[in-house]
């Protein structure tokens, strides 16, 4: 068993023009041939956002809001409110945006072949 | 963009003798050939635990405590305190246990080739 921290004090601010007032604390190693997915905790300060973009790469994404609330959109561009306990799934390459007035903490998982949980019918 | 919930009211109590007073709200689809990893939110009521076991399968696991605190162990069996913002990595097949007196919420990610985030030296 190895231990590590993903607390706010170890999170970093990436040099990424898509991110404004957002820090990242990775949980997993980055995507590689060995493991084609990654997970990280994103913390949005009040007014933080991930600017609208179409992600490169062939992975899909799951965003799960852990604390706080914000506004989220996918292909349509129509912003919808989202809060702790709610998640969204974006297909590979799907254009999307996420912003928060009050601040939020979210998990983002990205991977090849990743699908959201679908409740048995 | 598709939406779904992982809030407490959609979590379920699996029939699993390894879990006591623990509910699960999956984020991703279960491990399959298409995507060899999975992620889910585990909620421990006070006194909840994942009984000591050596997991089947060839995946490693990352446990990230999101809220609350508990006690965790790996191969050695020595219990260590863990709290929100802290994570552990268990190797494939590594025997482990997790329990909580006060209750906790944690993310567990499991996958083939999964490694924890390692800070560049």
C-alpha cells in the first residue's frame, strides 16, 4: 500500500489556456499505452471555468461534481445547472464547457472505451 | 452530453459479504473487454467497512477519501488513519481493508495497468 495526497495544497495550476481559476490534483498516472485512462480532482475557485473546447484524443469523459455547483454544457452549448452528486458523460471529441460562480470540486475521468454507468433496465 | 446521478439516494447496497454498512454509486460502466477499468463512489455509514480481502482479478486500485475519515491497511495489516484529501494505491491482488467509525465517502478506481499519480522528481 502506498499513500499519496490529492488535497488542495498539493494541487497545481497547469499552464493551460482552457483552464481559468482551476487547480488539478491527479489521482492516477497520466494516460499511456500501459493504462489508457486517467482520473483527477479539479477544484474551481469562484468564477472558475473550463473554457468551451472539443477535446483532442479518442477518450470519452465522465465529470462527477463532488462539492459545490456550476453550469455545464455539451454539444448543444445550452448551459444546464449541475451540483454535487450529479455527473455528466461526454463522448469522444464532444465540445463542452464547465463553469462555476460559487466554486466546485469535481472528479474528471477520461479514457478509451470509457462509458458512464447505465442502470439495468 | 448525458446526465446521471451518483447521489446517496441512487446508491445501492450490493449483496457482497465483504461490505458492511456500505453503499455503492457507480460512475463508470463495469470493467469489460471494451474498458478495463471502473470507478464508483462508496459511502460508509458509521461503523461501515470493507472486510479484509485479497481482490480477485489483475487490476490495481486507487482509493481516494472524499469526505470523512477511517482506518486503512494493505499487505502488512497495520491500520493507518486516513481522511478526506488522502488516497492509497493497492497493487493487484494486495490484501487490504477499510473501515470508518464516523462514516466516509470515497472514490474507488480499479483497472488493469492502473498506477497512482507520481509527482515528477
